[in-house]
C-alpha cells in the first residue's frame, strides 16, 4: 500500500481509540522502551511532544521518567520552521514553557538549540511502519530531513500503537529508516547495534 493510503487508514485507526486505550498502550510501549533500550551511553535524547487530539503515543511517559530517573540525559524536542521546512532541536526539561504552534504542536520556548550531531537517540513519530523499518509520517518530511542531519550512529526508535504493515510501496532514497520500533506487544529490530539494546 502507498503512503497516502496508509496515512488515511492509520489516522482513522488512531481516531477510533479512546483516551484510556491510548494511555494503556502508551504505558506498555514506554515500559518496553526502558526494559529493552540501554540508555547507559545516551547523553542527549530527542523526542517529539505528542498531539493529544491526534491520539499520538504519549511520549511524556518516557521523558518524565528520564527527568526523574536519568538526570544525566539531556532531552530535546522539535521546533518547526514552516517557511524553511526544517525542524530544529531545542533542549527542554520540567521548567521549560511549551507553546502551541499553528498546527497545535507544543514546542519549547526560549531554550538553547541542540546540535543534531550531539543527539544519541531520537524517538521518531509515525502513523505506521513496515517490516523493513520504513515509516509513514504526516507527509511533510520534517523528520527525514532532521534525521539526515544526525550522526549515522544516532539510534532512531519508532513508537507505534499498532503492528507493522508488510511493506510501504512508495519509499524513496531520502526516507530515513528506523533502527527499531516499539509497539505495546513487540519490539521490532531492524538495524540497531547490539550495544544499544538490553
């Protein structure tokens, strides 16, 4: 199936979930993340901040726990520039003010820029993914361009409330594949080095 078709299907699947279901599924994904990803060598972690009305995975279950249990890990979140089509990483923590942009995405306000080269792990948003680690996002390409600026050894982790599809039919060279993707019931490993995993 092509990305445009998958996008419609999985937006509808997410819309059909109740807030309670999203919370329960997010909790299971977050627990798998901490059980299976070795954070010992991670100094900077980048995460998206979820859009609750789109029933996205609740990333706060990961970054709040990092703030309280892994104080040696810095966290960054995206700031989007609609004119350039680029995503900028900005450090954020419990004290950071978050403001909604034009798309309803909460973004850090007034914080220092994080160099993509310094980021060790990125939690990547997606609508769905396939068995080879390719993903379907919202179609703007922000994350593919951002991931291309990160180091080759930066760990790219997808988080999904659903299982993978067999294949995305219209992937292309600028698509950056995931190293692994975590769902409520499984962890799918594609290219992740063993040293990153428990």
